[in-house]
């Protein structure tokens, strides 16, 4: 089983938060599988070099969030992490951090490009009609519903790609980015710009041009990611 390294105390954040972060990294590393028992409080205290109440507080927090299950007289078990758990962890600032945030944006962008190409290769008439309807909804819906219409366009594109793994991965990423960052920072591009980005994506998919679809999506993702990074940096500076 992988070992946890000792914590060097820094005054910038509560020690229990750092313990929680280390535990999350440990659980997500693959060293522990869902259903496995994690090391005891005493063992964690030794491994991390912190006091037992701090470890207990971190475990209770992760139990409350649904990541751990605390069984009396048995131990503490890893429950696994679905998208809702990951979002709650992100919302509380316990995962991702600056490097992870950048990696999330890059990963999402790369997967969206792959999906666009696959959608162009595998699309059929029914799929193109549905994607056209999603694009029209983006153009015609009220401003308050635009974000939902945008998400529906990307979700439909993922369905057309025909790869359930990519579809589900992107669904989780979009939820974290939308709920965790966009809603917090207000990093929403002007509606006209956002809509215009999607037109060449649709046109390339409609024509079955995978290369053009990937290129159009790459341009869209570069623009969207840049705006979000700028908003995050501004929020951090404030």
C-alpha cells in the first residue's frame, strides 16, 4: 500500500484542510479501491506527522462529504467518488488547486476536440437534425437559458460520437467547470461570440469533415479556456 508523506505545517491554511487534501490525493491515487479500509487514525497520525484530533477532524469531514464511510468498531472505508462527491470537494477547495485547475481545462479541451472529430465521422441524418436544433436553441433561447443550451449542444455532440466513456467523462468535467468555476467567477463570454464559435463546429459535423470539426472545436476551447483562466486569475488577485 502506498505511503503518505509527513506534512510540513504552513500557516496559510488550517492543518485539517491540508490533511484532508493529502487524504484525497491518497484515495484518488488508486492505492485504495472503493470498499477498502483506509489506515487507522493512529496509523495516519504517524504517517502524516500530525496530532490525532486533526486526523479525526479530516476523516469526519470527508465522511460528511460522502468520500469515506465511518463504521463503528470496524474502521473507515473508501466509498469511491462519483461526480457529485467530486464537485462538493472542489467547491470546498479541497481538490484541484491551481495546477489541477489548469490540467482540468486542458483535459476537457482535448477530449472535446476528439469528440468533435468522432461525431463528424459517425454522424447520421437524425443526429445532424438534433445538433441543428441544439444550435438553433442557442441562437433563440432567452439569455438565462443560454448556458443550458450550450451544454446541450456539447452533450449531443458527445452522443453523436458514439463513445460512452468519453461522453461520461466530459459530462462530469463540464459539471465541475460550470458549477465550480463559471458560476463563481461569472466567466461567461458574450452570447454572440459563444454562439458564433459553435456554428463552424456544426457545419463541419454536418459535412462529415472530421479534421475541420476538430479544428473548429480547438478554436472554441482555446477561447473559452482562456477567458476562464483570466477570470480565475482575477478572482485570485482580488
